[in-house]
C-alpha cells in the first residue's frame, strides 16, 4: 500500500508550485521523480529512526522501478512481484485518463472520436449501455 501511495511522491519536488504553468525544477530535470521520491522516503525513514531496513529497501525498489521499462525511465527491471502489480495499476490509471481526456474533449461528429495521437485510435462515444 505504501508503494502505491508514494510511487509518484517525487513529483512534488520535480515540478514548481505554479498550477497555471507547471515547469520542472532544477532537481526535477537533473534527477526526475523516481530518484527524488526515493530520497524523500529515505530521508523520512532516517528521521523516523525505527523503520525496518528490508521494508525500506522494498519501498525504495517500488518507487524507483515502478515504470519497469528503460524507455519509460526505469533504471533497472523490477525484481519483486509488488512492483509488477504497481506498474500495471499505474499504467491502467494513465490509460484510463487518456481515454477520458479523448472522450471529454472530442468535437468530432458521429459515433467515434477523432483519432487520438497518443492512443493511436478512434474511440466509440455515446453508448446507450
């Protein structure tokens, strides 16, 4: 559960506080949210002082490797099953968000959306069931 909650925690340091025009911070550009998140969790565990070392190591693994693929930013392949579960849950969440964006912003007439460049497909809209 902690991995699911904290996997993108580094994004709070990766980007500035300007909601109207978010931009990457210097640490965000240099290190990215994976390493920044690991550092935040590691620092918090150090402050707490009584965190189980193996548990912390597994949590760090989840945070740093949840993207699973080098082309998506993962520095290594995941080595625990929880990381695979987290990756697929995170990926499904992202894909559903893309579907919702495509459907909610579409202005195309007819039963299908315009072709979405990210999804590389047209989605069915206006279903009755």
